[in-house]
């Protein structure tokens, strides 16, 4: 497999940058094009440029405020090109529409579950604000269970991101030549072996407590205490309540169990005392979840990413994709570039792409797929070998 990451300049629109690279002879052929582009009113034009340059390739991607290109961060956009060597090796892009008022198409989710049940890796790219991602993942888990699939399914992904104020037309996805404000894009990879790793880096910072009342992503009570009172105990210093939710971004909730399929999920605060008496999170909690505060800093996040990348680099990948939470970017601040640099150097793989996301999708120790906050999902890709007859053989 040939894999190349193009870095676009923030000083020109993505469509202009792509056409300029093409005029300079800097765009190789591709069978799969994954593009992560800055939020812009000109997104349709950029998607059209991708179709002009790679008309026969499978194409998918999303808007994201900050993108990854090799060891670097950029805000101009990245385009990851894949050229497969084996016969029959290809990517298939499928769109699953949905909205807060319209559940996703059950038949299309079932088709994604069929591919996962066949052992085919699937990358999920989801709009960051409107698509009902957590109910969709629950439906996908149910479909896998109905097929008798237990444990980690080869699925990973991230949610598109945009700048504040949240809302408006951005954080969109695209598939083929069309953009979509509320959809999930599933990219099935045939002939590629994947390894999916969950990168955390947050240390325990409190005892374990039990969620006693929660409704979706609204947390009402912990150990029978109103959620706002519980958080005030931890975030009041010298009689003054620290600014929330900003201060809490360094201290996400860690789900410790008891259910194995939820253990290791992180939840970050979206709003404090909104609705009154409650705390709104970026991901859901359930009554019975055992939680504690986590704590992280620049060294712990960057260090963990590098350690994990080195641990899995024995079979060097041909490409890698990193979906890392915008909460990590906020905590890392000026050190944010060190995380992607640490991963890329440890892997020894120049073809690394991805973006800072509004949520991450990956396995848990007890199964998956699950929805994460404050986490990074690292996907390692390598084309499977083929025998003399063209049949794929698993990579080591």
C-alpha cells in the first residue's frame, strides 16, 4: 500500500490549494481519499475539488478545526491518500443519515454490523453536533450481539469539530461529492489489517462514587447528592467556585465500572448547573455507573501517547489515523503538537493523519463500539499480503 498525507496551507482555501498542488504535479493517484478540512462556507467547493482530482476513488471526510499531518498540526486541512496493491483490496463508503428528530436508518446500520461481523474494519466519521451518535452506537452494539459477536469489533472513528460558538452549519461530514450536516459516514476497508488502540493518560484523582440519577448526558445525582453540589465540593477553592466547565476539562469523569463494556469511558463537562441543579456532559452516563475524577497534564497525555505508540510499533504500520479529543487539545495548550509528534515518531510512520474531534469512537475492554470524551483513538493500518493466486493472507 502506498499512503501519502497532503498538508494544505491555511493561507488559501482548500479547493485552491488542492488545484495548485495538482498543477504542480503533487497529487498521486488514490483508491481512497480521506480529507479533514477546516470549517468553511466553501466546503462544497473543496469537496468538488476532491472529486475533480480523484474521480474514481472512494472519498470521505469531515470538517475539523485542527488536523494532523505526519508530525505536525495544521489548520489548513489534510488529505490522506491510499493506493492499494492487492487485487480486490478497496474501500467502500456508505452514508447513514439521521438527526435529533429522525433516528438513523436501521437497515444501513445493520449493513455496517454485517461488515464488522465479517471481520472487516470500519472507520466511522460523524458530524459533531447533530447526528444521534450514542443511540446509533447502541443500535450497532445490539446488531453485533444479535449476530453473536462479542468483544472488540474492528471499528473506530471521530466526530467532526468546529470553533465556538457551537452550532451553525459546520462540523459537517461528506461522502462522495456531497456534504451532509447530520450524518454518519462508514468507510469499510477490504484487504487492510487494522489495530485499534485507546490512548488515555488521565490518572485517578478522587475516590469512586456511584451515579444515582442520570438521563442521557444530563447528570443529576452522584451518591444521592445533587450533581452541582458534588462538583462544588471539588472545584471550590478558598470559598470561590472555579470557572466551570473550563476548569473541569482537566478533570474528566472516569467510568470505573461495574459493567465491563463501560469501564474506561471518559466524560467531560459541557455545562454546569444547566439544567438547574444538574451537570450536562459531552457523553452519556447511566445510573449505576461507578465514577471518579481523573487528572491529567501535558506530560501525562503526551507521555502515554508515546508509550502506547512505541508498544505497538513492532509491526510498523503503513499508515495511521489519530482521532484525539478537543479536550486534550485544550489541556495540552501549546504542547498539543507534541502528542501527534510523539505518536508519529514512535510509530516510525510518516503517513499519519487525523484531527481533534468532538468525541471519539472505539472499543472498550468489554466490547464496543463505545463513545469516548477526552480520549485519543489510534488506528494502525497495513495492507494484507496476498498469495500467488491473489487471495489475502493476514498480516503478521
